[in-house]
């Protein structure tokens, strides 16, 4: 399952889903914001993403709803991974922290902070973090706290750093000026994608159902409801 960045379902998430579907995975893009709530600009995106970051239980609830839809679509409930980009990367980590029924999670240039009002407990899903070495939007103290959280929770975790990469380094639409803090880095994007596929091999070796692969997306209609799946 793919959790998109803060602008909602975008070209990058959709293209990632299509690539994974071609490899034989049931691939599902979740829209956390819901139908009719697509941000018109970064200011709106920041507001909506900020809401879920500060209301972690609500964020987790929406992620779980999306996972439920993925299973209904035919995915094996015991062989699921969650990946996410930026805001979605934060969501992937929350899926692990909540011990949702997933084998592992992958966060690409995602926020690492946790809700400190919650007790750190054992994390069962495996964790892969793909992080831009020059991403100044993620402060060093946040990185240190995250790594300590992984140790305290006895998680099976990895954190890969990519040289000369800043925030959104996997997104071709992010531009090419790293001084702005957001930019595409082709080498880092390819390396992190391969790292994810290697991680999937570890999680799912010999478990693909290539004959039934497809790409779907899900948009809840409201915070309480959900919209039927659309098959692409």
C-alpha cells in the first residue's frame, strides 16, 4: 500500500503504484484526506497534513481503513507492506508503531517524529527508512530520537542515507535545485527503489501473485465513510 505525500494522490505515487503492479504486487494508493479534500496548494497541504500529524490516532485510523480495502481487493492479509513518501512516509512509520498487520514499512524522505504522549512499545513490522543525507527539513535531534525509539522498541530496522539528496529526492516533479531543500536526485531515487525491492524480497520471497496484479486507489468520502474502489 502506498501513502502519498502531502498533496494527496499525485503523479509520483501513481507511477510508483504502476511500477509495482507490473512487478506482480497488489498495489493500492490511499488518499488520507478523502474525497473532495484535495489540497489546492502547499499551504492547504501543510494544513491538512499538519492535522493528521497532530492527530495521530485519526491518521492511524485512516491508514487502517485503507489496509482493510486492500485486503477486500484480494491481497493476502498476512503479506502486506506499507510505503510512503514525505507525509506518507510518516504514515508508514505510524503503521509500524501501531503494529498494524503488515510485514514491513518503507519511509521515503518522511518525517520521523513520534507522538511523545504515547508510550514506546515493541514494534513488530520491519522498518526501512530511506533518508536524504542533506535533508535539512528533518533536524538531527529528530533523527537521533527516532533511532533511539527503534532501539527501545526492539524493532528490526534499517536507515539508509543517500548522498547529496534532500527532501522529496524520489519525486521527478520536485525540481533540481537542492538549495531549496526539495529536489529530485535520480541516483538516490534509483538506489532507494532498489533498497525497497530488496526489502520486499526479504519480506515476501516466493509470495507474489503475478497473475492477479492490478493498481487501485481508495478515497474515503468523509472521515467516517469510504468510497468504493476504482480499478485502473
